[in-house]
C-alpha cells in the first residue's frame, strides 16, 4: 500500500478535518486514515495541500486543442500586422500545414479579418488556415485554397471569410491532411495541458461532426498511452460507425445551431438590431430519427445547442424518448446557453444532462458584455443558468469546450463563484461536484470515479489552496495530478 499524507482531503462536499492520509493499492483507494498507520508503507508527502477527487472536464476538442497548441496562437495579436508577424515567425518551422487560431477581430484594431492578399504576402508556399476564436469561421491563403479545390472539394463562398459549410470544409480538409504521428502527438500535447490545468480526466470528441468518425479507432486503441484519462466520443451522425467502433455514445459538437458570435445560434427572438433569429441546422424530423435510433441502440447522445430554439428542438426529442422508452442513457445538451424558465423545467423533465461552460459567462456575460451587445441586456439574465438548473435537479456538468476556452480548473470553479448574474452563482461545494461527481455520472462512472471513498479509483487533483474568488494566478495552483494512484504531474 502507498500512503498519500500531509494533505487536506475533500470528502463529501467539504475538507474533512478527521482524515489525514489516504492509502492506495493497485490504483484504488483502500483506506482513509485519521491517524498515520504503522508499518513499512511507501509514503508520499503532499506538503499540506488540498486534495480533490480528480477533476473531469466533460467537453473538449482535444485533437484540435492539442494540434493548435503546437501551432500559432493569435490571442496576443492587437492588429493585422501583429497577426501577419506571428504567422511569418512560425512559417520558418517545418511542415506544410499551418494553423493559426484564437483570432478575434473584436480585439484587433482594424476590427476585421486579414485579407487573403495579406496572408499570401507572408505565406505563399505552405497551407494556412486562420480560424476565428469560436471556430465558426476561417480564412485560408491562396496556396491552401488551390489545394482544397484540387482535393475535389469545392468552396462555393464568394466571401474570403469562410462560414458555415465552407468553414467546415476547409478545417476538415486541413485535419484530414495530417499524418498519424502528428495526430497522436496532438493528443499527448492535449493530455499534458489537461494535467497542468488540474484535470485527471477529460471527455473529448473525435470526428468531423458530419459523417466521419475520422481517427476515433486510432485513439481508442491507444487510450492507455495517455497520462490523462480520456473519455472519447465518435463525433458524427454515423450511428453504425459508432456501434462498429464499440462506442457507448455518439455526438458532441454535432450542431443543432451555430454560435452567437456568428449570429447563427437559433433564438426564439431576434438578435439585437437585426431581423435575424439565427437558424436551426437540421429539421425536427432529422433529429427525431437520429436520436431515436441512437437511443434504441443504447447510445448516449450529445448535441451542441446554444440558442433556446435549438435547445428546445433537441430536448423535445429527449423528452419524448424519456416518456416512451426511458433508459437512463443520460443524453446531453451541450452548451445550453440560453434558457428561459419554461425551458429549464422541460430540461428537468427530460432528465437530460447539461454540459456547460462556466468560462463563457466570465468572458461574455454581464449587462455590458459581448452577449448583451448581441442579444440585449435583458437576455443576459436567461443565460448560463447554473444555479437554476441545479435547483431543478438537473445534472449539470462543467467543461471548457477547450480549445474555445482554457483548460483551467481553478478558473472554471472561480467562474461559477463570480457568475455575472448573482442569481446563478453556486457554492464551492456545488461547483466542485459538477466537475467530479456529476462528471463521473455523465460517463456512467459514478461507482468508481468522482469521490475520495474506499473502493474508488485513486484519481486526485492536488491544489495549492481552496478555489476562491480572490486567486489570480490560477496556473500556479495545480500542484499535482495523481491518476490510478500514480503521480502523473508533479509540481509540488
Ligand atoms: Zn464543443
Ligand atoms: Zn459546440
């Protein structure tokens, strides 16, 4: 038995002052001690830190996040010339495929995307895809455009900035052009970033969100190679492929609607100063057929829904299935950003789980934030309703949607404590449980993950202090990650 000691242990929703050490054997918790046991045990001193059940982020795009982290991050850019400079600097590195991400024209002086001509000036002989921060639009250089067209795919947009179908086409072409070594390296990079961010486990999507599960099997067969515990989703509409691959779930960011930033999230009202209310990407019949078939094959379904019209469209199908053929599959409403009260009640009734992003409120919430500028101030009170959902008994889980926001457990918990709408703030106890117990429940692992309890897997996240509204340098808070009883990240 190995003993982890000199630590404060988070047990049943609080630091338990009685417990001073935990014994681990064969990757499992075998004993909680209130005094140090005698005998020759290997003991590991955790330096008086706070130990939580391993935190789990329930929705990431780890392939993209890992891959992009190996490439150009445009978030520091403040002008078009900064963007071009960053691309130019990177362009000397080897590799024919270059991806620039985290582009946000609202933080660029010129308030626009670079033009294709500007991109061509810094990169003529390699493929470049430059993607907006929300992933819903991108622009490519002429070299990439030519190669995409030669691959037999057609970009039909006349606009240089690619949206909707063309955006997907360009990005999927890029992903599919990469070789196997880079794909695997991307998952290792993501794994390291997850550990540094405080997570022992992350859910991740693999597939093109259309009809292909891409490299799902490649990663499925290598899960034990990664330091982080991956929970993988075949992210496609191909139910047969998911079943053939032995998956127990299907979906992820398969889209019921788009994004607020691109005005494609489906609303029951119009965008501010606009006659558009966004759009549903598929018909009711399409979703009914897809979700019902997955349900009948005992697959858990996850669908990206941001606007209230999209959430209702998907939840209506979950609700009908819950009434007619209840199977405890724990279908997911991913994002679940805009929810008037009536919709909250309907979600509670369908027994769907919500997979939500606390950082979205931190970045875009409040009556003078980005949401308010797109939807109007009053609508911000109907968004990211953590407290209201928990109050109704909905199983809320937390995630970063990384690469969209950072993989950072301390910031994620903090975002819940400082929600811009005081009515939607939750306690630290609830915040921790959405990243531990509820997350474990989402993958049907509530009997083995998410708690520091005898018999549970010894996955621990060790933090410097208790998450609070005051902590500013969150990255320094993660001191160690222990998975299956082994130290996989050590910053003690
Ligand atoms: Zn997503
Ligand atoms: Zn999504």
